[in-house]
C-alpha cells in the first residue's frame, strides 16, 4: 500500500523507508560501538581520527589525543577473574564518558585494556587538564585493586596534540603511545605528554 506521496506504508501507516532508515542507523550505531564498554570501537576511532586530523590540518585548529592504559590489569584479572575485569572496564568507560562531554569528543576502546579520547579543538594544556581530571575521577571512583600499590584501580595516560611534525594520524597516535609508555615507565598512575611537550605528574 502507498500513501498519497507514493511512499510504501506498513499497517501502522508509517513509510517503510523511514523504518528501514531507523533500523540501518541503529545497526550502524551497534557496529561503531564496543559491546563491552559502550564506547566507540577501534574502527570508529580510526575513522574519526582520520577525519579530525584532516579537518584540523585544513582549519589550522587544535587536535589532541589521550591514550589510557589500566595499570596492572592482568593482575586485576588474575585476582578477581575476567568477569570482574570486564566490569572494571565498563566502570572506567563510564568515567571516560563523564569526562569527554562535548559532542565532538570521542571516547573509544583502543584495544584490550587501552582506551582513547580524541579531542578536536583542544590544545595541549586543555588535554593535560582533562587527563588530570580523568585520573582524579578514577581515584574518586576507588575501584578496589589489592595487587596495586595504590590499592585501587589507576590508569597511566599519554597525551599528544597535533603539530607540524605529525604528517599523518598514525604519527600522532605513535607519539601519544610513546608518552603513555613513558608514564608507565615512570611509575604508572600519572600523565605524560609527548616528548617535546611539558611533562605532568
């Protein structure tokens, strides 16, 4: 059956193409979401950083990236079990969403116990402030972790922002990952910026 505009309609009278579009949008949303944490998945992150990197280059605007690693997560899983490990990642995902509030910010599961926040229009200082807020928010959440010297779940965070020395999104990711490695090397539960930027404890 068709309505007066020629649209196919179901028994409810709603155009079928609208229903189909809603279904496809919902399916795409599920395809872009990490099932465990509810954050964007790695594929969505890769698409977003490519788009935002190109936009930042064109507009000569700021773009920052945070990479977050859960400290001693293997020990957490070994102590509490993988189900509790999954629950821990869900809670950390909630903290990320509470920090990355702007519509343009993207919180994502980067892989395993590594998470990411992409921050368009945010300079280095803004990214460092947000990283410290994230670390403090997780401290307040106080998820117990008996195998950590802090007795709670903590994270190490690497920060980098777009600059002339990054020709591709992968170079920005690599610099952020190196900053994360430095944070872990210097004792974990801390924030580190990329090598040529200010370091934050």
